C-alpha cells in the first residue's frame, strides 16, 4: 500500500483524510511514512471538516492544449491546522482574497474524483 492510498480512498467517499500520529497526535498532509515531529511510524487517518481559509493563491496558465484554461490554485489552511493545495472553483479571480473562507467539494474530472474548494456558503 502506498502512503497516499488512504487519502484517495477518502476522496472517493467525499472525505478529506490526513494522517494523525498515534504517538504525538500531530496531523500531517501530505502523507508520509514517518511522523516528522517524533519519528513514529504509527498513524491512523483522521477526517477533516473541509473548511478553511485561503493562505495563498495563483492563477495558473498552462501554455498547451488540452490544459490551456486558466485555473485558480490555492493553498488552504484547513481549520484543523494543516494546509493543502488544490484548485478553487466557481469563483471569479477578482473575488479571491487571502483569508477568504472556503469549503471542500468533490468533482469527477477526467474520470477521477478530486477534492476542490469553493467560496464557503454564507461567506
């Protein structure tokens, strides 16, 4: 089993899972075989709320087809204290702000379910 398999199994169930160290309790994303804080190899998956804030973002423009449509790439601070990189959808780039509230959604893209973010409802 690869270190990230549990993450993608969670995404298929529309959950964002991160690793929680059994020894020290720290959360880690992206997944890895060893806790960077205490070097323990023991962990279990922990479900995140999917809510967070935009820490940073870029408008990515790939120069070739079929990937030539610009996309918003965000670094999200999840409310549980870990960060993850994803795409921000259903929002105009002019409305994106550092610190804006976002929430996870899940969409099938080219046959694969992906975790994406959108502006939080009520934000």
